């Protein structure tokens, strides 16, 4: 089975009975996430709360780091994911931030060595609005052996990589947050200091979505939106590597660019050391792409 990285409801409908398909519903809304899943989900889906199941960890002041390989192996094993599965990630599909969660899970699976991953465009909301069958009740428990994780470090940017990018321009730095946070007028509580990585360009991740939806713009529009970014390596970042996952997904998976990495530590990690530089104010040349 070959699937594009971004699939439609009609594609999923036609492949839902495939034996190798594993649908992972990542809806998370505090204590009500399981209730939302129990109330209605795609038939055969397995629930994994994006916020509570360990897809991201806090460490040393950073709020969204990649878990260690052993933890990832057990997480994927609990969901019944094997190397033979094609995983489809389903978010709530109501907001751009919902999609970012799906994109972050996609990145996590791929960096763990599982390449067969797709995201359902529009998430569960698109499935519901299309009038497709909905199943109720608790999640299946297909727990299996720990997944044979093989971390692909080439997909991840570290503090050292950011130092190199700032000092020697080895990669373009792409800030996916709001302009107010990019310029330092506002600050996430997850960052110790306001501002951006020096030299970074700005492209608010929400621009990648059709207005008023949780669905990505058509590929041709995304190509135009992201087309002015410099050629070569790009590091996508935000505050915790959540919103930045959307820009990573668009560049790497939809547009097929190589050398696209995600800085999972992002500003929550970078600003922990007061000696690391942070820029504020309007960027030279505007900074928008």
C-alpha cells in the first residue's frame, strides 16, 4: 500500500479494511479526551492522547523534547504499531494547532525509523462532516512488543546545530510562531526570554491552512507560500517544537524538500542559557516569507 503523506477522507474510506493499516486518534483535551474518543471515532482506531501519552517530554526547562528510544519503543508497542503497519494519524481537525499535533507525531514516528505514516487532512472533523461511519466505545488495546526504534538524528536539530546556523549560516532558521512572539512583543510561558533565534525568518504556521479550517491549503498554494525560503537546509522551530511541526511537514513531506529538520527543544530549550543570543524587534528586510 502506497499512500501520500497527507490523505483524504475518501482515501481512508477505501483503505480502512487494509490489514496493515493502523489508525491512531490523537485527540487530547484534558480529562475529556477519552470521552471524546468514546463518543465517536473512526472504526478500528486506537486512541493515544497526544498530551498525556509521552509523545513529548519536559527536561531541563525544555517543554517538548523527543523521548528517549526506549520510551518511544514502548509507546509505539502499546499502540500495536509494527514496522509493517501504515500509520494514519487523526487529530480533532478543528484548528491549525490540532494539525500541528498530528505533524509532531508524524515526525516522531519517522525519526524513530517508521516511514509509513500519513496524516488525515481535516482530522476527525473532516471524517464526521463527510458522513462516514463512526464507532463508539473505548479504544482497542492492541499492545504488542516494543517497536524496534532506530533514531534518525539527521531529522533533528540540536543546540549545536542552532549555534552553527547562527554563526556560520549553515541552515535557514524558520520561526513558525506569531509575529508578536517572533519580534519579542509577546512571550510564551514556556520560554525564559522573549524573542527569536538570531537571523531567523518568519512564517506563522497558521498561514499554511485554509482560512477557518484545520485543513492545509492545496499544494500549489503551499509551494507559493513557502517558495521564497532559501534553498538548502531549513530548521523549523517555535517554542516547544509543536507548531513548528506544521512547517516541517509542509516543507519535508508535502513539498518534498530535503534537509528539513525540526528543533524540538525550540525556544523553551534555547532560552534556558542566558548566554545564548536572542533577537527582538522587526527583522532586517521584514523577516517574513
